[in-house]
C-alpha cells in the first residue's frame, strides 16, 4: 500500500510544471521504481490466470527482445501523431513478432547453450 501511494505521489509530481526540470526528472525516476515495486507486491497476492497470460508467459523473452524492433519500425513508418494508434500498433507488432520469431530464437538459444 505504501509503495502504491509513493508511486501515485511521485507520478503526480513528475507532471507538475511548477518545479524545475531536474526535480521532475527525479520524480519520474522514483515513479518508475515505485511502479515496479507496486506491481511486484500486487503479483505476490493476486494470481492472474487465463489463456492470454499463459501465452504471455511462454513468449515473454521474445516480447522483451523484439519490443525495440517494433518501436523502431513504428517510429519510422507510423510516427507519433496519434499516440493511441502508435501504442496499439507497437503492442500488436511486438506480439506478432514474438509469435513469428519464437522458434528461431529458441534454436539460437539452444546453439548458444551447447557452446
């Protein structure tokens, strides 16, 4: 609960224009850290089950590795004019690339482990 409150407070202050840029950046860093801590504590008590979450569990490495590729492609060909479309396109492209590249990445990882 405390980590969640600290996250909310630092997130609100990170968007406040009345303070200097350096302090706002510091609030953004703290907000990111406390968001991660809050998600961790929530996941300790809440168990999410379902086919989608099982799929995410199997493909998390590919999503993590290929999210940068989807962001670069989206920046180059879509642009950030419409942030909602940009977000959903990046998300869709990340999931699609993860599904397509699962087997090649597994083969590469098995070759690396053999050496």
